[in-house]
């Protein structure tokens, strides 16, 4: 690996000569621009505007364009005289716990190689000190024309430096999160946990760039004049009405993919298509679920109210019928009593008349 920067780590009064080496590499497939008519390469040539001719890399330097358009030449010697201690030094300014570093700040990674035999002892001292402290070192350094922030940590037996963005270079996540109020219940969280547990962990070494592999197949087929590979049909899933059904279906599919028996079948309800010409506005799953629950509650309340009214009406009718029946019986008894009394009176009158 070729070094891209030579300098030293400043660790208090300790100076460690090091070489900076790129820790990562890109395996992306790159394309060339071509002329569609004849397939010729399209190249960019560096031309001097004043002389109107192409110039070589040895003739090209740096320059700063002022506000009025004036170009101020800046040479490597000018940059060597920058009034900064970090021009050729990685200056450690603090040691902090790893969780103090926001992953959003992480940038390019570099290996710090010891610069010769004299650097072996202080290099090993810093590495072991970082290991034992479970902390990372925060440092400043200058690279490619500007001062940068870095984080030093141990990877294996090497010290690695991650370039960090300055805090003011990380944008705040304003307007990113949904502004709609959504309530997540405990059962939904339990299903989400179950899905996470079912998917399990993965060995990052097993992951690979499938897009690059597919692109290589296409290039190979076209170069050999063979039939182009067919793209697989995208999976088409039905629209799920609520989040619970989606979670249950996801857990079941994850279990089936791992050869496990699904815990229980999940019923997935699909949205019915409305026949109205006007499209219904889309709502979040949370709103739909809440609306469905509210509708169910209202329906249950209406049914309960109707049942109560019907029962009350039946009870009233029964009471009314009972009262009418009682009234009829009472009236009949009174009439019978009156008739009986009249008969007795008539008999007494007849008896008196005979006696007289």
C-alpha cells in the first residue's frame, strides 16, 4: 500500500513518525463516455484559456480566484509555510469514549503505519494505551489543503484514523421525521421485536455487492454476443390494511425462510377498491388503524344502544299487557261480586214479601 501523507503523531511530548495509507478501496464498475454514433472515447482536455492550447500536468498549478475574478497563484512552498501546527502533524487534543462520536461525522478511513524502527516503541505505547482505556483519540490534521478532524482507534495491531466532519458540517434532521401523530401500541412493538429476533444477526463477511455482480454478467454477455440475462419479476404484495397484519406476515415469512414453523397464521386484509371517480386521500397506517377502531367502537355502541332500546320496549309492552290483564280480571271480579250481591238482595226481598 502506497502512503499518501508523511508526518508524525503528536502525543503530548511524544512524537511518532507515521505514514498515512488509505484503509478502504472502491470496487465499483466505472464507465467511459463514448460518442454514440461511432463509439469513440470522449475525453476532457486541459486547455489554457489565454494560449488556447492543451497543456500537460507538469504545467498545472493551484490558484485562488478572488471576488473580482483575479487569480492568485498558490504554490506548494506557500502551503508548507501555513501557520498551523497540524500541517505535518496529527495533533491529539483529547481522549473520549467511543459513544461520544456521532456516526454521521464519520468520513474516510486511513491506516497509520509506523515510520521506521524508531517509531515502533511510541507507536506500540499509544496503541496499547488506547486498548486499555477503551477510548478513542480526537486529533487535528491537515490533508489536501485544509485542516480536518480525526478519530484514532485500534483495529487489530494497527492504529486507524477516521476522518471526521466538523460538527457544523452535519445538518440537523429538521423536517425529516413524520409530523403526523401516530400511536404505537405494545403489541405492535412486541411483533417488531419478534421480527428482529427472527431475522437474527448476520456475518458482514457474507454480504456482497449483488448489483456489481449482475452488472458484470450483463457486460460479459454483451461482450460475448450472448443473450442478455432476464431481470427477475419484482415481488408484488397486496396492500395491507393495518400494521399488525404486515408485522405478522413479515414474521411468518421470515420464519418460513429459515425453515421454522410459524407461530400462528396472520390474516392479511386487503383494501377494497372504491367505485367512486374521486380517489380517496391516502392516510398513514396509524390513522387507518385508529379510524377502524373508532368505527368499531361506534358500531358496538350503536348495537348496544339499539339492544337496550329493544329490551326496554319489550319490557314496557309486557308490563302494559300484564296491567291490562290484571285490570280485566279485577273488573270481572267486581262485576261477579255485584251480581252475587244483587241476587242475594233479590232473594231477601222475595222472602220478606212472602212472610208479609
